[in-house]
């Protein structure tokens, strides 16, 4: 595994974290916040795992492969939920796209570990 591959994964995690926070905030600010509860929860979980995965990868933790697997799963779940709302919420579309990229990067890192 190259340093460039790890750097891409870290950047994808940070980008996903940002998009998840933006999406959760937008969902909370809307009139339909109660209807978006699952989306908000998954965005928050995903953001937390993205941060953990990035930190573990940066410091080359012996647990980074496990963190990457958990992050990929959280990204998949978040993307699936956000895609349900993407037609009427641009922030959900952006979040879903970032989650898909991050999940792919995390799986590559975890498999190479």
C-alpha cells in the first residue's frame, strides 16, 4: 500500500466528514427534521467514523483496518439513506456521493492491510 493511497483515503474521509456534517445540519434546520431523523443519525455516525478512520490512518494505528471497515459500512448506510432524499435535497446528494467515494477508499485500505 502506497502513501498516496493512504493520503487519498484520509482526504476522502475528511471530505465525507464535512459533507455528513453539512447534511445533518441542513436536515436539522429544515421543517421536516423529524422525517429526516434517520438521515441525521446516519450522517452523524458516519462523520464520527470518518474522523476516527482518518486519525487512525494518519497515526498508522494497528486498528486502522478495522476502523476503515467500520467506516465503509457507515458510509454505505449513510449513502443509502441520503439517496432516498437526493431528488429534493442537494445536500443529501452531495453527502451520498462523498460517502460512496469514502467507502470505496476505506475498503481498498482495509483489504490491503
